[in-house]
């Protein structure tokens, strides 16, 4: 995600080794999002109450994955 926003800095960040970390965080975020969907199959066997809790959890996991991506994006882009 980071390298789509800053195509001009692609090669410079690749030389600095920063692009590797940004893409790794993107893969982690996508895996978190996809793996949380598998819990739906497991929880749906129990009851609707747990299904409701799952959707709250699902939203939190989605927000967490976005926070990870944007945190590392800005960390390696601006060097905070």
C-alpha cells in the first residue's frame, strides 16, 4: 500500500530497504483480515449471540489491520 502512494520514492526506498518492511506489513494486514473470516465458520455453529460478537470483533480486526498499515507507512515515509 505504501508504494502505491509514493511511486516516485519506490526505487529510493528499495535501496534503503524500507519498501520491504512496508510490503511485509501489508501482507500481515491482509492475512489478519482474511484469517478473521475463518472464525465466522467456527462461531456460526454456536448461536446468533456469538455471531453478533464476531461482527464486533471483525470490525476491530479490520481497523487494527488498517492502523498497522498506516502506522508503518508513515513511520517509514516520514521517519517518525
